[in-house]
């Protein structure tokens, strides 16, 4: 079982909080802020990576300025749950931003989020998508979101909430 944040030391917790506040902070900046040595900060960063609590640092791209103007959240029923190869194809699809499996009382088993430049690109993509997965997918429900309507799209607040809640105890 992977380690959870509950098992982090006080210094590790403070380091993670500082990093969540600004992912560009260097170990030197964090070490001064939380009053630990730079070497300790380096060891903590390495441990957080080794324990896969932190997995990567990614730039945040302003999608609207980049030209991606439409997101589509799709819920559907996957009819062939044994076909892992087809699901792996969805995982590798560059339009797929988010893919999850679950259970629903209405039979829907998967949720995906796609990103597109515009509605025309979405329609072209959907036509190919439906023909490729015609036997595997049914009961497709879509929800369209223009990029300017996305209000929040990160997990930082959730993680910070639970870490700070733990620190308060």
C-alpha cells in the first residue's frame, strides 16, 4: 500500500504545503520559509517523489489563450468491460483529458473529458469515435463546457485542505 499524507512528518507536511502554495519554489526558498536546512528540503522533495505523493511538475497552460475553447464531459456505458486494449486506446487519445471508471444507478460506467478547439472539431472527432467504439459504448450523455466557463480546475485546494486539517490536530 502506498504511503498517504497522514504518515508525513511535520517537516514533510510543511514542505508540501509550501510547494502547493507555489510550485516554482526552490528547495532553498522552502527551507528558509519552514526553517529547515536546504539539504533536508532536498531529501524531503526526493522522498515525496519516491513515495509518489508528488509525481510531476507540469506547466499550467491558459487553454483559452492557446485556442482550446471547448470541453466535453461524456458519460457512457462500456459494454465490453473485459477489453482492456480498447480502454488503453482511450488512455492514449490526446483529446482525452480525464478518464475514469465507476458505477452508477443508471448503468453509466465511464466518464471522460475531451478538449477541442471548437464545435466543428468536436463533431468530426465524435463521428470517428462513435464508428470506432460503436459496439463497445452505449448510452452516451454529453455535457459541453466552453473554456471561459471553467471556474476551477485543480486539486491543490483539496490537498491543502486535508493537510492543513491534519496540522491543526
